[in-house]
C-alpha cells in the first residue's frame, strides 16, 4: 500500500510493457488501454483501465489516484476507420488532453520519452517525427505539471520495432544497400539501461522540468549496426553504401522486407538523416556501466526473458465500425482564444457559402442548415469549455447517424500559436463510400479555407 502509483499511457507498447514486467513490484501500476483488458488469473501485474485519450473526461478518470505518469503515446496508427489529419496534430491533441487531465488530478510528475534532437539544427529543419516529439514535450509542460523528458535514440531490445526492423533486414536480405541515412552517427541505448533510467527519474525532484538525452556507452551508425547484427546471427551479408537513395524508396524497401507498416517506417526513415548524439548529463553519469550496441543486440537476440502476454481484450458491445476522426491544425498568429475562433467559425461559414449554409443558435444549441434543412445539431458544453478549449456534442442532424457520442472541439495549442479543430467518434448517415468521397473531403477543404481566413483576417 506504500508503493508509489505510476500510470502508464501507452501501456500496450514495447517500452510500457517491459516497464510493467520489470517494476510491477516496485510500483503500483495503472495501465491505460483503449480497449477493456482482462488479465488472466496469476498475471495481474497492473490495474488495466479502459481510457479514451481523445476525451479529457475519460483521461481524468483513467489517471485518478496516480502519483506519477509515464507518457509513451504515439499516434502513428489510426484509431478509427477514417482518420483525417497528420500524426503530428493528433499527437499534439493527445498530449494537451493528458497534460490538462494530469493537472486536474494532481499528478506530481510526467515522465516522457521522446527522441534525441540534433544540437546543430533549428527546430523547423527537423524531420516531422522529431519536430512532433518536441511539440509533445512543450505541450505536456503547458499546464504546470513538472515534466521530465528523456530523449532517446533507438532503444535496443526484444520486441522493439526499430531493432526488429534491423534484425529482419539482416535475416531476409543477402545484400543490403545502405543509403546516406545509414551512415549518420546515432546513439542507441539498450532496453535495460532505458528502464533503469526511467525508474531512476520517476519521483526524483531534481530532474523535474529537465530535458535529458540518454544513450548507450558508444555511438555508431546504422550500417555498423547491420554488420554487428549479421555477425551476431552468423549471417554472411554483403553490406554496401550508396550515395543516391530517396527517403521514399528507403521507406518502401524497409517496409516491404520487414513487413512493417509504411506509416511507421516513413517518419522514422525521415528522422535518420539527423546526427543524434546524447549530450552528457548527471543522469547518464549515474549509469557508467551502460551497454554499447553490440552488447544490447546480443541480449535482445539471445535473452530467454519474455513479456507477459497482454491481457485479453473484452468486447464492450458498443463498437461502431464506421467512425470518423478529423484533426486539423489551424494557424492562429494573433493568438485569438478558442472561444473567439469557435464563434468566428459559425459567423464565417454562412458568408463563405453565400447563405446556402446558415447557423441558427438558441441557447447552448446550434443548428447548421443547408437551404433550411438541418444538417448538424451541436450542443455547447460550458462545464468542459474555457478560453483554451470549446467543446460541442454532436446531437442530431441529417448528416449524423449516431447522436449520442460524437463531439466537435476547438483547442488552442503551443502557446496559442495554433488552434486545433477536431471531430471525434462521428458516425455519418451517408453510405460509407459516398461519405468518404463527398462529405469527408468537403470538411477537410472547408477547414483549410477557414484556416486561411483565420490567418489572414485583421485583429479584433
């Protein structure tokens, strides 16, 4: 009962599962999952809670009672049948939700694992993946909860996606051509060292508010890592560098031969052009016995330690197949409040469509009409709204099939430099394939035009 309580967002991923495996006796662990999970008897290593991280209310319930939070969320995989928007904007929204929920629940520290950033390049020159990780850092710290960011390179361990890609390439290809990104200096770290550093930083007040690079005992390159793994596996491989090899071709090549989704491979390949070396710190000096890549790879390939199977997913009976999520980032150079942006959108829409679409408001309800026909009905939720976020439930209209769950929101992020407009859990009434080529495309186009209007308009 005296153990600290750690909540893990991203608990079904590689690092989250290994943390549970190693530290479930040291901490009381709350593991968050989008699905309801039921551990088998004898394997109750954590308390599993079903949470919708796109909902602040659900996230608050999920982290209730936690002393510390481990944030390991990455949104490269879609969570609905149709997801419109980039992984960067989705990650930004989820981080803002979590930061607000953590502040409301009195969490003492958020520990976030991001990526090493090159110290010789401006933020705007970073790859999409690394720039997104940096934005998540800033967003998690935006509500006042102390954040400790561990910036890591490739984490080398059994079941890790990055190491698995290297291993599969070596096992499956007798000849490996290495483009320029394979020859960039990088700083891998073993799974064991990463887990030790995570546990070291949890609850340690002197690292609150700090950003710390973590890496192993030596730097290397991806070409050297391929050679090391080939030697460890006893495979004779021809490994040759090439000067010309586009990121698109690299993504296709890695995805095809490792059977890994291109959505996961693409941002990782784009990041590998950066020279990523961990800066020295007191935390790294506290672990002078860190592994180099070869030792970490040897352990990953030969270790008999295996993860406890994930709990079985429990069907909830409320699954709707044709759900839609749409997340768009709008420029907000004049730092308007989310309240202003939401009201401006309702005023702008009839002007943009030359009165074909009108918005009628009555109390907290707004109805969007096309030549008098009600398309969507929204209910404003004052109790969950403020100048940072405006929330509307979708409660009716001809375009909505489900009238009891979807919601629209306008959310300011990154110091009000941007406003995110998002629709969640929307179920269209149109037949699916008609919706995809009509209403879905129209919504994205309209929000882009509104973003341009918001960027160009005069101040108040």
